[in-house]
C-alpha cells in the first residue's frame, strides 16, 4: 500500500462511525455485505414498504426470501423501512438474528446519512460493542508454568481496569 492508497482510504472514511452492539459471525457478515452490494438504493411507497415487510412474518416464506426483503428494506433507508426492520428485530427467525441486526444498522446508516447530509458507517465485530466501544477479550498467560502470584494478579487487575 503506497501513500496515495492510504490517502484515498482516509478520504473515503465516513464522517461518523457507529459500533454495532450485537456480535456478528464473520461468515454472516461477509455474506450480508456481498449480498448487499448486489442491490442499489431504492424507493418504495409507504404501502409498498409495509407490504414488503410482511414477507418477514410469513411462515411460508424461505429464509432466502426474508434475507432479500431485509436487504431491500435496509437499502431504502427510510423511517418506515427502519421501523419495519426494528419491529422484526424484536422477534426474528432464529436463523436471521444477526442478518437482521446488520440490516437494521445499514438502514440506520442510510437514514442518518440522508437526514444529516453526513456520511455514516458502522463497525461490526464478532463480539459487538456498547456505547461506541468495541468489546474485546484478553488472554493473559504467565511466562512460566507457575500460576500468577497474588501480587501479579493484583497488578493485572489494576491495569485491566484502567483499560
């Protein structure tokens, strides 16, 4: 990567980044992003949007059909679409929990960009986040085969609490 690539990357960063609170499996995230890029932003009337969202509650509909409906709704980036995804998010099909979280966040991103004229994006990790902070885990092992002493444990606890 050269200086020009880095500059271009930095220039294309959104003005605002949100952190997705729910952890999302990497494979689901990759599938969602790949699938999402096959759709352009669209426009539907309020009635059409509500009708499209009814697919989500139809037990005869396949998971694939529901994924498509969620992705289309997300790309609408309207308040109605956001509310429909949000409603489904409270009780989604088990297989679509993470997909729905991504669709909700993407719709929120499009909606915020449209309302504020500010580009927005989101960060998603396998562990999720809270209050604009990513969750992460540390695994700290002693360098010897002996367990940590009480003093070492106290030092580690204090240092981790600082983070």
